[in-house]
C-alpha cells in the first residue's frame, strides 16, 4: 500500500505520516521537497518513486510530497495507491501556525478518505486514526456490495422524478443483469416536465395517480423473469416499497441490499422474510 497525504498546512499531515511510520510504513520523498525526515527514502523524480513503490508494492509507503493534482494523477493509476486528505478547523490551524496561516488546498476528487483534525492532542488524533482503520486494504478495492451499491447510486442520477431519485441494479453471480431508475413510462412526458401529476403535486386537484415506474420495476422489466434466473440480488439505494417488494419476490430474486430507509421498511422486510428473500441494509465505508 502506498498512502499519499494531502491537505492544508498546519492540519496535521506530518503527524498522520508519523503515525503510519510507527505502524510500519516507510516514508518516501522527492528530493526537491523537504527530505529532513530521518526515516525516509528520497528519489530524484516522480518516475523513480513510482518505479520503486511499484516494484515493492507489497510493502507499505507513505508520503506528503504529492502536493499537486499533476503528481497525484501520476500515481493514481496504481491499484495499491490511496489518497488521504486531512484538514482542521481554521482557528486551530491559525494557532498551530503561530499566525502564519496558509490558504486551504483544494481537495482532489481522487481522495479516498478525508480526516478532520479537530483534536487538541496528538493522542486524541491517534485514537481517531485507530478507529478509522485507514490501512484497511478494502479501501483500495471496494467489496462487491459496496461496488454494486455505488452503481445503484449512479443509476439514480439518471432519474428525473420530482419526488426522489432511486436507482436499482439486478445482479446474478456478480454480473449485472439489468439496471433501472424511477421515472415515467417510455414515450410519456418526463416527470420533471409535468408528465406525472402526482409527483408534481397536482394530483390533489386532478385526482391522478403516480405514473412513475420505480427503479426496481424498471430493472425487472428490462431483465424479464428468464434472465433473473436463480440466486439473483437486487441492489437499491432506497429500501423497496411494498409495490416493488411484491414484484421482486415474484421475479425470483433471492437477496435484496439497500442503503437509504423508506417509510415501509418493516412491512417490506416482513414480506421478504415470509417469502424467504434475504434483505439487509448496506452501510458504505466512510466517505471522503
């Protein structure tokens, strides 16, 4: 594992680096940067540093020298690389700098974990780092449930429903069978264009019902029962409603994974249990 720590000055980058060195990491530096650390290996160029950590990828390295997006993007291609961002409240940074406060560095979109160092002592920060388990290699490569839940969230971004965005991924043997997101039927005016009076809050005056297909329904319709097959899993970023629960059971899906709660969680869970369908709430790892 190769961890690069970025963030604003006086936020605690060196303290986190020292913490990882104590855990067995080796500090690596670029020679045109500050290489005053005693336990460090220095390199004349990013290419040489990249070559070394790639050759010894089973070892653990840490650096605070990747202080630009250009440098980060040079290393991000490696699957053993993880970018950590650390920041601290501006007043604490001011006191730590003795009044020499620098501008906040823009956070890279590649950051895997963001740490806020609002602690008054190094011991408190260390306890927080222990609780984060930042050396967990699952942060480098998401497990299957996290991977498919992320895709369900991505699918939800295609929705234009005026009530809420929901995405669903139908999976069998860790292969995607179908995807879905909520919205009006094919060929009908989109929800955000007024196609569904219910979602646009006009149903109280015209008595219309919701016209939107739910994300789970769209995924099941796209697949069809034959393609659902045996032991399929439905990933939903929101717990299925009763309407979708019935269809999921009928289609033969055997496992449902969701993230966000909905108003009928308990009723859906009871129905799934009765039908022998496993359901559980997935809690994603801490976001950056």
